[in-house]
């Protein structure tokens, strides 16, 4: 507990500057002190502490704790009534913190570093996946991500790489994989040599024989010996190399059991869909509870559809779209469907040809919304029963008649 205690700091913390440390202390009910005097109750010691401060603290009877102990006390200081979310991410020059896990960060000035997608929402499943991936990076363990389509398998690995400034080579095994995968100048050899992450996707389509040469790479200290494929034992392997795989279901064969870490993802439910929409339009990352703590990721950039936030009734519209999307998950609609809908609302410009007045979402919201919903959802379905089900659900949610907007325009119908 640090509530009602005065806390000072000596040394540096991984991924956290002093202003951030001060906020953690004050948000947890303590008081931060920039100097070390008799009023201080607790001295937190980071890397490279000032020895004189340690000696003064010992002589004065001030309790001295390390960073890990202090994080544990932070958790104990939070109560349900005064639970202030801790920053879930902190990106520093030399380190990255994902919740309580700190990973060394290297700035690579090379091609292949993914861009952090502006539609990424740091909800509970995403933060949990990121932490597991970072744990694998710390331990130098290969990690297999298993989950259905649109469950964030690729997005999580690429987000981790983007946050770390880490180049990634992606290989899809659909169709058996590229012919030169194991050649001396192929993707595998290049990744091992230059320290890129190798991300082998769609492993369920790979023949078992093509995966066996990867088995030595699943060790903590990987080696590679591929006879007859252009190169033998490759040494040295760059310390930055990591191996990731993904599959919709765990592929069969002896190589699967050798993966030291397996991350299982699931399709987003209604809470995750609503959180994603909330970020895309309003720029609000969700507050989540993991391991008994409240977390919230900072806004890393601008929300891509913030112009929609000015449309009257948009919060009610977004709420209903979240229910619609989650209810139709069995029809194969994904995050791309939501992005297509929001693209249509924000970027399509139309006019009323009779009056010459704008008829886009900002000026004729119900009519524009009906067309965007039809294009994003109904038109993608070939089955008449599914099309009718989708249209009826839109109607029952009030998405077609304008119940979500205070402007009360005339009702517009979507084609069944």
C-alpha cells in the first residue's frame, strides 16, 4: 500500500519518465516528492540510482523498494471506488511497457517495420495478447497464435512489432508456401541473419514435411540445419530473431507440440465491437480490467473517423451498429466490414439532384446511413434468407427509420 505515503524516486524506470511516475503515485493516493528528506516514507529504486540517496535513505530509516515491489504496492493501493486506470502502454526510446511487462526496445532504421494501424483498439483481448507476445520476446521463445478468422492473430503480432520498431518478414503457407522459403537467400535465412521476426501464417495449410525443418528454431537458442536446401548450419543467428506462427486451428504433426508458447485468440464479441467503434469515431480507448487492475491505453494517434463524431445522434447509431455487427458474426462479417461501413459514411459525398444540396452523412444522415449499411452488409450476402435476416435486424434496431437521430427524417427502407 502506498496510500497516504510520500514517495521519492532515484534512478530511471523502464519506459516511464518522472512525470508518469508522479501520476502513478498521486493516482494511487500517495504524494510524490522530488527531493529526499525526512518527510519521505518510501524510496523507489530504478536503474542507475544515485548512491548518496540510497545512503541517506538507509541512515534516515526510509523504506527502500525496487520497481517490481512498487508495482505490487500500486495494485494493493487501488480500490473499486477510487480505481484510476493505469497507463497500459508506455513507449520509450529504449524500452516498451505493456501493462507490467517491460521489454527492451531497439530502433531499427531498416525497411520491413510494420505501421501501427490507426484502427487498432487496445481492448482486453488485445492487451492480453500483446503481453503474451512480449513475454515470448523476452524469453526468446517461438509463439504460435491460434484462432478463427478476424480474431486478431496477425494484428497482434504486427502491433507488437510496430511498438518495438521491429522489422517483420511475413510468409503465408496457403498453397504450400513459397518455393524458396528455405533457400539460402530465402525469407528464413534472411530473417535469421538480419534479426527480423519471421511470421509464418496459415500454418494449417502447410504440409507436415515443410514444417519439420523449423523444429530447431523452436528452441530458446535456435539453430538451423536444412540439408539439401542450399545451406547447412547457419551461425550466428541474430539475437533479434524471433519466430511466430498463426493458424485458424492448430496444425497437426509432431512440430506443433514443440511450440513453447501458444496464444489462443477468439472472435470479438459485442463489447469488443463497441469498444472498437468507440475508438474509431470518438478516439476513446476502453478501460479494461486484467489481473485485478484497471488499465487504459493512451491514444496513439488520431481516430480515423473523428469527422463522424459531429453528426447528431451518432452515439446512438454506433451503439446499434455494434449490436448489429455482433449479432451477424456467424455470417462472416469482420472488422473490415465495420471499416467499410465507416468509410462509406465519412468519405462518400453525394447531392440531392433535385435541389443541388449535399446529401451525405453530415447533411442527410439517415439516407446516407441506409445506403452505407446496405453496401457494407446486405450486398455482401448471396443467400436471400441471410439478406432478409440482416435487413430485418437493421429494421428492428431502428437503423433504417432514423430512430437513432434527433433530426426525425422520413423513414427509408433497405431492399430485402
